[in-house]
C-alpha cells in the first residue's frame, strides 16, 4: 500500500514502547516524522502540524473523539493506534491486532472520509445512552472484555441480568418529544434510548431486524418504550437470551428510528451517557456529519460498513405509546399488564354484549346440538358428537360472562347467565326427552367417558378458555373458535346429564353435571384472566369477580382431585397387575385384559389369567389373598382362565 511521505505523530505520555516501534517504521520507510503531545496538538494545532496533512495518533477512546474533532477542523487525515489491547477502538474501527499491520495502516496514504455523530456538539464514537436500559455502557470493563473467554462472557451475561432485575423495580417512563430530520414530530413516553454509531455489535443492536451501517449518513436509534411491566419483562427476556443472534422482528417494547438528525426534548432534565461519559441537558440533538473526517481504516471496516446513499428515513414507531391517555397512564405508574384503551376494546365490548344474548337462532342451535349430541352418545359415535360440539352456541355467552366477571359489569353478567341458563335447560330437556323415547337404557363408552371428570378436564377447560378469550380479542384468530368449541365439549356432558334425568339415574346426573360445571367455571375464569393480561380491566376492578371465580374453582377442584386420585390409583393397580408375574403354588400366573374398579376400600378386578398349567380354585384364592396383601385393600376377582401351550 502507498504510504504518506510526511506525518505528525501525537501520543500520550504512556506510549513509549509503541512510539519507538512507530519511529523505527517511519525511518525504515523514509517517512518524515514530526512529533507532538496530544495536548499540544489540540491546543496549538498549527504550530504542531508544521505543514503536515496527516496525523498518526497513539490514543485511548476518550482522546480520539477530541482528535477527530480537531482533524475535522484542520482538514487533516488521521491514522490511529490504540494505546492498549483492551481499547474499544479495535472493535469500533476494526484496527488490526498485529502491531506491524496497525502501524502500516496508520501511515497509509489512502484515507477515506467517514461520517461522524455529534451529540449536542460532542463527538460520539460508539453510542449514546439515555434513561434506563438493560445494557452495559460501552465503557464498562465487563462489556469490553466479554469476548475474551467463556468465563468473561458469563460474567457479562450475569451483569446484564442483575441490571435487568434492578431496572425492573426502577423503571419509570418519562415523556419525550422526538423530531426527525424529515421534520416528523411525535410525543411519547420511553424508559430508555440507545443511539448507535460505531458500536454496531452491542446487545442492543442485536434486537433490530436490520443491519446497521456507519457509512449511510444516518444515526440508528433504538427506543425502549414498554407499555407494562409484563411487556418490559418480555423485552428483557429477549435481550438476555438472544446472545449473538439477531431477532426476526422488533420486540413489542422496541421502536427504531434511522435518520440524519434526531432531537429529543423532555420537560425533565435528560441524563445520558456519551461513550460512557455522563452528561445532562434539557434536550438532546443527534446529528450525522457525512464525510466529515478522513481516516485510515482497514478492509474489514470497509467490508462491515459499505458506503450507502439513501435519503429515506426509517421510522418504525408502531410499538411506541403515542395515545395521550396511554402516555399519561404509564407516566404515573407502569401497569403490570398492558391496558387496552377505550378505542381498542369498544368493538370487542359490542361483540360480547351481542354474544351474551339468547336470540331465536341461539335457542334453535341449542336444541339441534342437543339432539345431535344425544343421538351420537347413544350411537357412541365420536364423529357425530364432534358435530354437536361445533353446533352448540354456549361458548359465546361464557366468554361474555368472563368479561362481565372481569369488569364487574352487572348487565353483561345477568344477560350472559340468563343465556347460559336457558341453553342449559334446553339441552337437559331435549336429552331427557330423547332418553325417554328411546326404548333401551345402556351406558355407552361415550357416555361413560363423561361420568368421572378430573383435574385433566379442568386443564382442558382452562386452555380452551384462554384460547376463546384470545380469539375474541384478536380478530385474526377468530377462525379458530370452532376448534376451541370442539376442545372444550360443552354440549355432550349436558346431554349425558339430560339422559340421566330421563333415566332417573343420580350417578349419571351428578358425574356429567360436574364435568359441565368444570368446563363452565374453568372457561370463564381462564377467559377473564386472559382479558386481564390483554389489558381490558385493571386488577383492582377485577379482584372481586376473580375472587368469586377462584372460590368456585376451588370448590369444584375438590371432587375433581378425588377423581384424579382414583384414576391414579387405578393406573397404579393396572400397571402392577399387568407387569408382575405372580408365583402361586409353583405356577407362573399372568394377568391380561385388565379392568379395575374401586368401591370404597374394595378393588374389583376383571382379568384373563394366563398360565402354562391348569389353574384351579385354590390357586385363584391364593392369588386373591396375595393381591389383597399387596395393595392393602380387599380384592374381588372375576377371572377367565387361559391356558398357555
């Protein structure tokens, strides 16, 4: 590479060793080298330059900003050599780590004009940070040493985690007005801001789904503006777990502005960091000066920052809280969940009020779904029963009930409960009538499957309630509602209870109605909590309705827990009996095709007994005694003997 013929060497006092190497290189290459201290050059540039148009500087991060500013004024080119190996200049300007390569690059005669970022007329080399952010500043030792080893990387991650936890209790959005280079102005409230210049590989930059280039005449600014504590937690999680990977889209708490000029104003004093140096101002102006200074930079730097010419600003601020009511709300106190504004849920409320009613088509669909479900239960046809689930319109008033519970809306509560009550009575009456007409009484497998609800059924109801509420709140997923209706199965247990009424069988009525109530309470509570998380009511307003719902859920959970325990007991007995080879009177007995039932402390066991010898009555009595001792319960056996040959 061609080298300059004449240069001024400016150094700090602690750079003797590197200065000697530079002097040796210049002598060997026939370069005329003048010398001055950095202080002299900054204070008396004309006297120091002696006609030189190129400056080689041995400097640290802080002094380089001042040197660039002076080089810009004096119209001289600049080659840089970091003072020590921990300098951020290696990362920011891709300076070669090999000393001889760095010295040769510093004397290169091919200096290129680059953009510089000014923050309130002060040069910012790496970044500008305003407010509370979960990132270490570029000047922090852990940040500078994070890539040196896995241990330092872990310490850096732990430091980020601690800062994030601290910020969780300290975050307080403040009002700010932004004006871009295209005179676009908007008011919002943010918790923090990061303007990125050469520090393009920091953790904040990885939250963007775009590439940052220093040579595009724009400053890339990341705005952190969560609307709730939960949204901030989601942002922290993304920031901590992404590692070195970029995101595919902006997190909901992040916005992005790319402009040649950005002004930030606030009624409160703004405390910010310029490359780690603390500053305070009434307003902040970020401005890019294109091609302001000429520097010797490596091929790696030019490959990373290709020169781009684009007059268009990039303003991605859809995630910002710009509505006056929301800005005022989060300034007072960041809520736990994002609150929906009136304009956000007006349409949803109208929809839920309509869904809470029981018009003629609701009554017709309820009767038809009950007919289909009851006949499907008698036929034990899963396909027919699924059709009845889709037909049943009970899901809509239950979701409306959830919103009524959440907001304490008595009118919505009364209308929803009335519709649910009418639908329930229609289903019970229709199923009971069909049960009386059909001339046989037989509990089919589909009926039996709805007589012993347990905690697993409650889990299904809760998941379906979340899905139902989310589908109502997000129009884009409304098409999933039929699947929600199928998953929760409201009509079949009602029809089984109706069949029990027709047969006057209390066991069928109680078991099926418990399943229906489980679905009803589980859906309503889960849907109410989902609406709460989505911000459709503050917690203080919702606490009474949620407390009543939780009480009902607790009451219902008692028999469900008993049933779940019984199922667990059945499973344990079946597994033990089916996997054990029983030694009875010298014979090996295997139990197959097991059916277990428990009545109080007695186990009723139906099974095939398989053995290679003939099994007599004494053998079976001994087996019964062995099982009773093994399980700690009286066992009643009903067996079929199978002979293995």
